[in-house]
C-alpha cells in the first residue's frame, strides 16, 4: 500500500484526459537503479554514521511505496536494521533483493506483531492511493486502509511487554487535513477542514493518538512529494515531453510540495530527534500556485506549459475527487522551521532541476 497525496489525482487526470500513454515515450533521464542509489547513500552517510551510537531497528508499513522505498534505502545505508511490514512478500522481495539489502527483514502480516515489538521505532506510511474516481466503495477503502493499518500498528505497540517495544511512532497523514482554499495559509495550528479528505485525516490521526503515552508520536502531514520514480511528477513528465503540459483548472490553486529527499530526511530526523513530536507539516517552505509549478516544470524540461486541463475534464474523470485538484491549499512547515530542520530544496525550481537534470 502506498500513501498518495491529493494532487496526485490531478496528475492522473491530466494523463487520462489527454489519452497519452507514458509507455510510448522516451524520457532522457532514466531513474536510478535501487542498488546504485543504495550505494550512493552509503557513501553520503558514512561520515554521519561514525558519529552515531547503536543503530535503530525500524519497522515500516508502506515500505514498498514511493516514500517508503527511499526511506528504507536511507536507513539501510546508515546501517540501521529495517523490518519491511508488507501484505505482499513477493513484491517486497522483488523491490528489496537480498543481494542489495542484506539483513533486511521482510515480514508478512502474521509476523507484524513480532517485528513491531522487536523494534525501537515504527514508521506508518500505508494507505490505498487516492488517484482514482471516488465511488462509495473507493472512498470507504481510502479511509479504512489508513485507519485499519494504523489501528493494527498501534495495538501491536501498545501490547508490547513492559520495558520493551517501540519508543517512537512516526505516522503519516496528509495536508488534506486542512481542507482546500485559494486564500488561506495553513500551519500546524490551523483547524481541520470539512470535506471528505479532512475527515479521513482526522480519523487517521485520531487512531494514531491511541498509542501509549510513553511512545513519542510524530504526525507528519505530507504534501505533494516530488521525485522522478513516483508520485505526481512521474505522471506529469510524459505529458510535458509530448508538448501537452499545462496547469490544471484555473492554475491559481496552491500546490504544497516537498522534494522526496527532504521528506525522507524529515522522517529520519523525527525518528532520531526527541524534539520532534506532535504535528509537523511535511511541505517545503515555499508553496506555489499550480500554474507556476507547471511553468517551472516546462522550463526544466525545455517544453511549453501553455495547454491547461479545463475544470470539466477533471470533473469528468475524477468526479467528487476533482475538488482537491481544482482548489488546493497553501500549507507552510512552521514546526519544522521552528525545530531548525534544514530543507535541501526550499524552492520548487531547484527541486525540479535536481530531479530532472
């Protein structure tokens, strides 16, 4: 299962609305192989590791997803022990082969309890992607996949023998918590919205809050994560490469984004730094309008960004789900900045250049 941010829906709609097959395109920037990226991370983190004490043991749900894969790479490169909690052992073994990830534990669902209770920390990233038309069944699954997995994780933590088990839970949630607006600015103190995704996030977070008081809980409200190998950007690149890219709807809606590396670094810091607790927005400090995002993407790719996807096309594809694309929200990471977190990519143009050039 993979966490998917609301704006991923718009990128999917963009693809469907224009009936373009990404498989027919040749992008000049192929993604890194898992093995190469892992070797790179080992080199980059070698100096840091010499200053660390004993490594953590971290259990991760959603480890085979877009964010989870990079987090596993980072933790493994730093010589921490990783337990991949999965419902598809074959998929996990394909993504994390033993030759590239020696020592990683892949635990299918019956083994989750032992893995969690044998860990110092848990990261919960699981959830059914929302980039599809919302039928009543899909909406139920979007909520239940998040709430049920979180409930299972919390129950396993809470039933740990006294004096053992995880001492920190980093639980993903989403900026959908705040609802949508073209005019408001949302930080961690802002109230929840009143739409469907806000309801999902409230229940998701309320379930995480059931964890024992002795466990440090960090709830990261994640924005649109930018990276080449997944998420919204991977769906948008082929459109722009075909000279068909442009803003969604009016283009004035806010796009609250974060580079994948910064997202992983934020989770990593939350695992190891006791100052990180409560709600933290997982967004870059400089959100942009979707039209500006598309302009920068077109510039980096050397492609125009003049052809917008009209409202009616998005509504035809996504139905009720189009609201998250057509309205958006401006979310700022006030807590991360207060904690002194250093964003490697605070500006979207630099983030896109690092990903695509």
